[in-house]
C-alpha cells in the first residue's frame, strides 16, 4: 500500500503542494487549518510559521517546540524587536536551500551584521567595503529573488480550491517574469 | 502511519503535506542531489558487480528520485475525491 492510499484508508486529510511542502504548511497555518507543524526543516520558521515542532520522538514521547512568540526571550543572540523581514534576512544570509551563504557567513555572523547594519543591503555594502569576505557578484540580486521565494511561493488554497501566492503580492510590487518563474508558475 | 495513529491517540488531528513540483529557485540544490544520486548509483552497481548485494541495495535506495509524476500518479489512483479539510 502506498502512503497516500494508507492515508485515505484512515481518513487522514492531506495535500500535495504545487511546489514545496514548506510553503504549503506555512499557508495552512496562516489560514488556521492547522495549529502547528511537525517537521525536521528549520526553513519553516523562515516561511513565517508560528508553532513548529522538531524532533518528534515516538519512542521517548518527546518533541522540541519552537514558537515565534518566544523569539524575544532568547538570551544569547537576542531577537527582541526583530521583524519577520530581519529574521528572514538572517536566515538567507547564513545560507538556505535557495542560496548559498557568502563564504564565512554563518548564523552568528549574519545575526551580528544585521544587528549592526539593520538591512541586508547595508550588510552587503559593508561586507564589500570591508573586503575581508568575498561577496559573490550579483549576490544582492540573488538575495532579493530568494526573499521573494520565501514570501510569494505558489501554494494551494484548499478553501478556494485554487493556486495562490503564500503572501499576496502588494500592488506596488510587480514581479518580473524571471521572478515569476522562480516562485513557481 | 504509526506516527499518525500515535498523534490521533492523543487527540491531535494530523494533516499531511507532501512536496510537489521542483521550484526553479531550488535548481542549485536539485543539481547537487542529482549529482549525489548518480554517485550512489555508480557505487551500487560496483558493489552489485562484486556480489555484495545487501550493501549494493543500500546504495540503490539512495539513488531513487521520487518525481512529481510519481506523486501525481498516486493522486490519480485515489478512489474518491479526497477532502482537503478532513
């Protein structure tokens, strides 16, 4: 029996995402169809999910719960007052599935740089000026596209039964055809 | 399914989400994976040629690419329309 047949046999609701499960899960949580997400993929937090459960262990009966609302309470690498956009920028700068990091930039460095320079544009400019790390050519452009993938990737709306963008594209922000292709057609 | 039953036992209603098509933005990652799969396949064939079948099997399982088409075929075989809301 395939896994989907098994799910149907036991009446478990499911959906195959048009593209990535990550974005689809984020959308389901946003619609209120699910209350939380069980996964092993930290990208879910970057997609804006609020309640994520990692390392579900059905033998020990344990799970690690990460809530966005708790971000401000971290003592090391405080995220107090950080916007979703800054958190997303930190994740992208430190390297994600869609874009490799600038060599030598991990999570901690990305956090430090964003704390100091606030926006990714400023961070990249400062790194170039400093000249210690080699920032790839057109890195900022790649960064912007990556950000759009996290924001606007195409997902399925099970209530309206149609394809939508994870976040509605604001009227002022027309996407180029290149960008459209990147977030899924 | 064991996990699904466990969650249900504790009053949690699971809603499963699967990956669909390749996103062009992930091309880099996909290429890396394709490369890794090719390497695993070569390794598996080599082991199989030497008669080390159980070891070869391990590598063969690592070179399988679950394509969106496979997922689509699975959806097509469903006997009744699945309710996405459950």
